[in-house]
C-alpha cells in the first residue's frame, strides 16, 4: 500500500485529524511495475486535483483506492502509454467525482435521531 499524506506538515497545521490516502494496485491486474507506478501516480493526482479545485477535501481517516480489474492489454501499446494514462485518469476522475458527490449528500443530510 502506498500512503499519501493529504494535509499540511504537522508543524504547520492546527490540531485536527488527518486524512490518509492509500493506493492498492495488485500485480495480477497490472503485471509491470511501470504500469503500477503510473496508476498510483494517477490516483494521487486525481484526488489532489479534486481537493485543490475546492470540490471536497477528504474527511479525516483512512481512504483506500484499489484497482479491482485490469486494463485490456491489447488496447494499450505500452505499459506507460499516454492512452493508458488518459484512460486511467478519466476513470479515476469519474470515481473521485462520484465519491465527492456522495460525501456532499451525506454532509447535507440531517442527522438521524435515535
């Protein structure tokens, strides 16, 4: 698992909980290390871009993005092609956008009373 600390360094931040992002790219879905690295970088970039655009910041806690299925090897000419990079980024942006929308709905929903 690859961890990314998404808040400011400890000495520059006020006392508040932190958000951590983990990426899991199994070897069975991405055989070559260059592909796994490319996908991990795209995951981090997508989450950071959504946070920098003010769409949403991750709530404090542990967040994990896991590759559940591989990309079709015949559709991409090399392990780190621009086509693979673009396909991964489009899918990640859609997934991150969906997560942001779900977080917004949960944040706006009234608290349940027990």
